[in-house]
């Protein structure tokens, strides 16, 4: 397709995905080019058998979008890079990597508490095997439980119980206030009526107030980039978790625009590709590819370009967080791909391969158990 025409970008339909895709569209839009976003559902059963085979078994949030690219229905697809499998069909490649948002994780609590302030046995929600293992490694006393949904939904599940308790207390206090009308010595517990309090709540807190939840969370862990791109970093209290002990997922905070060779991909690369982010994410994805493990093993990889070197930290954990193998190394930027592969090989020799194989066996056992239910 001519780069002077309309570029069509596939995206998931979630709020965060649309925000990410819109940022790419804004960067690509110009006097000689229009950009159209095409929302795509990501259910694997909508893919043709041939394309399922070509796209592989991993990348649940990626395949349906890239299928549209392979079929020629769109020019490119916009993904969270951490969702993109390291093994891709030969026709596809990452055409553009915009400048990265913060790569680390954030601990979100109703009151802004940090990790050390959480009470013993506190319930922390996360959908990530890596985050679960890292939390248990730092605080074995925590109860780490699954948490599903998009960023807004997860934050609402966290905020709902405390907001509902406060609302109930305000309603009861207002009833008590009405029963003391005319008594000069009565001092109300709250200075505002429930309706006034509700009117001052942010939109996400209003939605949380009406949400039914089965689990009460003391905290949840999310990618800081997701909070920022959703605009929630200004709405909720959070603590940045230290990247030394909470090494993020490979590619976290980065966006990947996948495409096939051609004029559109060249225009995307020329317009939005950020060299620093490209180098850093290449190192991270190379280490991950060499280690293997993908979505079944807790693996954190962080790379930061500093002058002539890429400062790289890798963390491989057991699923229960009790064992951890980590390493930090400054990789020469001139040979960062080969150096990243060498680092991964060293980690495998130090025991990372055993932890990853154990994680794979655990995942297979869990799948067998679910099929037998």
C-alpha cells in the first residue's frame, strides 16, 4: 500500500490497547498520510488453521492481529511488546518500536502503602507468574492470588471494598445527623453528605463503588506503563517497585508495531522507531529467546543503554519464589545481540535451564489437572 494513502493499523479493542494504538497513529499521521485503527478480537478460534500453524501456539493477544497483517487486510499491528512471542513467522517482523514508557512494576494500594507496610498475610493480586514469584521472594508471608481484567477493572477491584465501607459509614452517619436536627451540641462525624462525597469522586472510584468483588485485595501489582497510558497514575496511589529485585518482563513498557516487508513498514520504521528502545528491547528479547520459557516460567529481563554498553539484569525464579538465579552484565552495544545470547547461555549453565524446565513441567501438570476436572 502506498505510504501516501491510508495506513491501516490493527489493534485490540481494550482501552489501554486503543490508547497505545492511538499514540502510534498520532506519530504516523501527517500531511501526506492518514491512519485508520482497525479493532480486532483476539479469540484464537477465529483464526484459519493455516495461520494458526504459521503463527504458533503462543501469543494469545497477538495472533489475531498479526493474522490480519499476513492476510493483507491491514498494513501493520500494534502490540504491547511483552506480549509478542520471540518466535515469529518469517514474513513478519517488528517494523517500529516507539520510545519506551517506564519499564518497571507498580504496587497499587487504596492508601498508598509501600510493600514493607503491608500487613503479614496481606492479599496481593496479580495475573503474572513473574510478579507472583518476585512478591513471594520478597515477602513469603503474602497471599498472592490471581487478578484478571484490564487495567481499569483491576484497579476498580482493589478500590471497591474500602469505598463501599466508607459509603455505608457515611450513609449511616447521615441518618444519625438527621436524627439530631436542632441539637446545638451535635458534631457530625463527616462534614459532607454522602451525595456531596460521591460527586467529588473520580470516575474510576465511582465505578468501583458499584462493582461486586469476591476477593478483597490489600494491593495489586501492575506495569507502571499501563497506569500511565490509562491516565490512572494521577488517580491512584502507587509505589514503584525496585527494579533490582522486581526485574520487569522483557519488553515491558514498550510498544511493538509488526508488519511485513514493503513501503508501509519502511515508513513506520523511518517515522517512529526509537534507536535506544530498539537496542534495549532487542537485548531483552534475545535473552528471553535463548532462555526459553516464554509465558510458563518467571523470568525478568531489563536492559538500559548507557553510553557504549547495555546494562542488563536478568532474573529467573522458581514459581514459588524460593529459588532465584540472577545476573547483571554490561554488554557492548556494538555486539549487543551476540553478547545477550552469551549471557543467556551462562545463566542456563548456572541453573536457569533447570528452573525453566521445572516451570514447564508444573504448567503441564496444571493443564492436565484442569482437563481432568
